[in-house]
C-alpha cells in the first residue's frame, strides 16, 4: 500500500506582504542613503536638485515596502522628518545649497523645504498609500 502525503505549501507572499525589516533599521538606512545622495549631489552641483528629489521619493517607497507591519508608524512619520533634517543640516552647514548663502538657518530651511515641496508631498503620499494598502492586504490575509 502506497501512502500519499499531502504537504500544504504556504502561499507565496505578495509584494504587499513581503516587508519584514524592523522600523529602526529601515529608517536608519533610508536616512543614511538620503544623506549620501545629498552629499553626492551637493558635491557635484553645489545645490540640491532633481537627483535628491527622485531618490527621496524612491526611498519613501522602499521604506514603506520594506518595514514590518508593527513598525508602520515609524515609516509613516519618516518622510517629512527626513526631509526636514536633511534641509536643516544643509541650511546650517551650507545654506547656498538650499537657499541664498546669506540666509540664516530658519530661512534656509524654509526655502529648501519650499523648493523640494513637490518631492516631499509625492514621497509622503506614496509612503502613506503603500502602508495603507499593506495594512488592508495584511488584514484581509489574516481574516481568511
């Protein structure tokens, strides 16, 4: 007599379910990469520009996809804080990269944020939308 064993294979995770990294690690890597691209772009062109904006949006997407579900809040607040921190650091160290060279820290920060507001809005909305979809998919998956 032949015994047939049926092994139930777990279904493969979707893109929305794949994130398993701790929030602190994802946030640290995201900020490190953002600061790295900032140094590269300011070194090449002396100002923040399109490269920074594109990388910012991509990093917001990466963070929202990579983080584990219990740490969604960390990534949900990361984009505006990362942008503010980066622009404020530049406003302190090299104001001409985000504003006029004679601007003080507050003015350089406000000017820098206004120049990169579109990237901030797109990156932030992307991160929040991905986190919302992931939450919904994960909720449905655990219900079934």
